[in-house]
C-alpha cells in the first residue's frame, strides 16, 4: 500500500542537530571538489577529452568538478541505447517503474543535506534555498510515482452490451530533457523522472553550470534500480548536441526549462518534420516570467513587505517566478517602498556556506554583467532606491536593487533580468493595478496583497498568470499543492507537479473488443 502524498518538510536550521548536519555535509562536499565525471550512456561510463568545468560562483577560482562533454557521435550513441532500453522499460509494469522512483526518493532523502551542499558550492544557493530545492526534488519523485499508479489502468469509458472498450496510456519513446541551472536538483529531477516513470527513456542534457549535481542524481537512479540506458547523462553544448537531438527524427518529445529565446527556438525546430519522422513531436516548455506583486490600498503592508523581499531577492532573484515588478496603490506606494528598502538593506550578502547568508552570488560572470547592464538601464528609466552595485573580484555578488517610479513600459518593467532587481510603479485603482500587472509578454506567476475580497476575486479572473497567490509571495510553489506553469510566453503550461503532468509524455489508446 502506498501512503498518501505529502510534501517533504523543509529543514529547520535553528535546530542544533540540523545545523550540524548541513555543516557536516558542506565539509564532506568540500572534500569532494575537483573530481572528474564521465558521461553515462547505456550504463557505460565514457570519458572524453573535451570537458565542461564547473566553478563555484561565490569563489570563481574554485573548481567544483570537470565533466566529460558529449558530441554528436556520442549523442547518437545515447539515442541508440535509449531506443534499445525503451523496448524493455516500456514493458515494465507501472508499479515496477514507480518503485524505482520511490526508492530514489528514499535515497535522496538520506542524502538530502549532501545534495543541498552540492548546490551551495556549484550554484551558490544559501542553506534555505538549497534545502527547498532538495525537498522539491524528493517531492517530484514521490508525486510522479503516485501519479503513474493513478494512470496505470487508463481511464474509465463506456461500453455497449455488444462490446468492451478500454482506454489506456502508452509511453511515447525516447525524449530529451534539457534542464536549467537555477533549480539544478528539483527541476532536473522532475523533468527527467516524470517522463521516465511513464515508460519513456531519456537523454538528459543538464545545464552546463550544474552538471555535477546531475551526475550525483544519476548515481541515485542507478542505486534505485533504474536499468541501463533508461536515462543517459550527456552534458554538452546546445548548439552542438542540443539542436541535434531536438531535430532528431527519433526524438518523440522535448522537456525544456530555460530562456524564452531557447524555448521558442526549440518549439520551432520541434515542429519541423524530419526525413524518416512519422509523428509530431511533443514539447513541454517553461520559459520564465516577469512577475508582478500587486499591493492594494487595503493590503497588509507587513505581509506585502515580506512577500516582496522574499520573492525578489531569494536566491538572488534567479527564479522564473521571482518578483521583478511591484504595482502598488498610490495611497500606500511611498510607505511600502520605505518598508521594503529598510528590510532589503538588512539582508546578509555573503558566501552561501555560512549560516547567516540570506543572498549569495549570481550564477556566472555573463549573468553578473547582464544584471549590471540592466541596473544602468534602470538608472536612466527610474529612480534608484537602494543597491545598484556589484563586485566580481572573488565571486559574482550583486547588491539587491530597488527602483521606483518606473514607467510600466520601461525595459526594466518588461524584460526578464533574472537577478536581484525589482522595480516599483503606482496605480490609482484595482482596474489599473491589474492592467499594469498584465502588460507583459509573460504570464507565469503573480500575487496580490489585499484584504478586499471583491478585489481578490477580480484578480482571480483577470490577473492572467498560471500561478496566482493571494496575500503571500509569488515564489515557492510546492509539488502537488500549487501545480506550476504559466500562460503566454512563459511556456506551454504543462503544470509541473500537478494533475495530468505525465500525460504529456504518453499517448492514449482506445481498444474496442466486440462480442
């Protein structure tokens, strides 16, 4: 019997034993830095001369590890191994496939602090953010395993007295998962095991900034009993193996999380029928957001302040759900900005190994430079309230930055910055608040802080985002509780961690048996 799903609890690091456990894990991982990691194709370890080097963004002279890099020949080899593995994996019972995920969840739970520590080093996540990432990865394993058990017998349909009709779900084949660096355990694991438990085999191309964490997850899947070739670990460049696999005539689906530019390119390439291809490829694409918190005149400013600071500056704003826009009612606008400014200036910015660190570095030098460029643009478009500087002498640290009096159509109000930058603008009534919130190409997350139930209900219907939150921040969706995905240019809204997610990676079949 499978117990009902509940999400993995977050760790309370004020508890002495928990604090000691994460500190021990950080020390353990520190002793593991600098190792070399191979590809895994058909269960075989393959080492190449061409490498991806992973660096610590809080100390860019420190190497996390070097990882072998796949080329097109090795990508083709992985495709062949995945095709071969599909023949048997797709025939495993759904219960047996789910059991691999249940075991992987148990292993990941035992290694939870270790995975968090890897994220502290490889992508600069402070303890709280890393712990939430690890918990979410475990949640995806548990949730998708249970979801597969729900779909294992198909769906009930009607039959006439002269027949028996059956409606079942079949796996598609080989798919490509292209995972992001910002949730390098959670999203990587979820976008891999969701299609996998449905009976598909996977070519896993992780983000080049976080390949070591992905390799560590491959160890978990192997220990959990995953057969060889079901998931193949093939880090490499998007322009080389990424495009090659997206366009491959045997690729049945692409599961992507990342930028709008790459996502729309994948969507376009996947739509083209290749020679020898006799099916339409499926895509599950999540591309980011430009997310707004509305603060109504009747909103609680204490709640609003906490929601904005946490949503804008958690993990240095490097989340597709991060709050990068605040639209506040004119009557509370100035007071709200002063409150947010005061709380922001209390934040601790430091290397994420330290317990006291609230905000660590941004992911790499190119991101650092891009964020500073946007800050300069912001200085010409709005009024700088606090922050506005960065230091990359040792790590890529950007101070949390607030602008006010931004025009709703300004670049810093429209373009995804993906860093610790939030811009404020004002409005005079609920209609204008919602109109401004909706005036971007994206539609991922949003929040409204209000004690006016009529205004909340208006936002429920008119604030056009895939994930809308009342009286809380716009980040931190929990698997199985707030299924995640967005409208408009935020993606295909596959609702990760929600009902029906794995159906995107199966095809339904109707069989009629007439008597």
